[in-house]
C-alpha cells in the first residue's frame, strides 16, 4: 500500500469518527441555571506562609479570590468591600481564624463562608534539557540546549462557616507550572510560574466549592422533542402554546448530587400550583416533562424547577386558543 493510499484511508477513517461523534453529541437546552444550595457570600482572607518564598501567600489569596469572582452562584466580597478596620480588630495580631473570630467576622461583614489557608512550600527547579528550534513537516530536525524551569506550590485551603465558626472543608492541594528557555535567553524570575501554579490551585478551590455548594442544570421549553443517545433534543424552543398541544420541558442535570430531589411545579395564571412532579435525579441525567394543555384555559402560566429544595428556574409561557 502506497503512502498516498494510506493517507487517504486515514482521512476517511478520521471523517467517519468525527461524524460518529457528532451524531452522539446531544446539544444542550438553551437556558442555564446555577443554584446555590445555601447562601454563598464568600470572603477570601489572608493566607499564612510557612514556605521560604516571600509573597507566595498573597499571590495564592489573590488568585483564589479572582477565580471565585468568575463563578456563578458565588458572591465574593473583595478586600476593598470589607471594612479593614473591623477585620483587623477581629483578627488581632495572630492571624489565626478560631471559631469565635470566624463568627465575629461573619457578623461584622455579613459573609457566610471564609476561605483561608496556608502555603506550605514553594519548590523551584532548574534542569538542563533541549528545545526544538526547527521543524519540518511536523518533525523536529534541529534541537538546541535549554533549561527547564519548574515550580510546585503546596498549600492547605480551608472553608469556614462564618455562622458557626466550624471548618467545613480542609483540603491539601498543589499546583505546578513550568517553562523551557533556550540557553542564552534570559529567564526573568519564578514569579510568573508561581502565579500560574497558584491559578491551578485556585481552579481546584473553585471546583470544590461549586461542586459542594451549587447545582447546575440546563433547561428549555419546546413544542416537540426527539431522543438522541441518552438525551433529548427539542424542536422549536417556544413560550407560546395552544390548547391543542403539550408543553415539552427538557432538563439536563450537569452538576448535582446523586439522589438530589427535583420538583417540577406547573402554575396557572392565578399563581396556584395545579400540577406537580416529584423526581430524584443524578449528575448527567436527562429528563423530559410533558404537560397536557387540552383542559387549560388561555392565559399566562409558569413552570418552576426546584433542585434540593432551591428554586432553579421559573419559566413563563402563554396558552392561546
């Protein structure tokens, strides 16, 4: 078999695989809901530093705060929003967050969760290596001496309930980053690598908080539905129906706890709940809820979704003649 024939076969196989994957992918419903299962007003306090790298604790604190600001369902109180005098008075000079101090901070600021912790170690390493400086057809044809600079940051992160003063989570975590520099080229410093490693830790903290304290789902109202793989695809997303049709509600549970209760409530124009479905769901599952409109009077209705006792969405729709 010639190289050209082999290339053609490889391309055909690749196209078939791509088409197959596209056929299996189920498009998400249009609407997204992120629900905090409890109040998440968060303050990221100062981290302690027992490493030999000066400033590592503030780098990590800042990166964690910045990452949490971008997370849905979490309201972050920045250091600028907090009353610095009251915080310092609560902390005193020790910097240790004991239960009494945590409750005092919560009372003074209104936050519900405090995030803090310690930077245990900042390990740096420089080792000789090579770097490809010339490529041809995807193959390296020339290498040059280089140095690989790497950083590993090890830390402990705590989440404290500011209402009770109790440590709810205490997690040992780490992040790493590296770069390779050709010999003769200035490296600069490890600061940017430490920041990148701190970003990795911040991502882990954000993932842990969202997994523990929030739920995420996608939903949409449609006038027709077809199955695809393990999910559903809605046709013609709409909020207008006639009494001769059915409301088709698709819900995809992206991030929930296995066994979470999920309730669907259908409400008439007066706001009264006229129908209710009680369900139990798990992460990744799809659900289709159908509501018959044959006996409904014209008007504006609502459907609400409740996950783990918290309202996830309220979708209005109208029913005409």
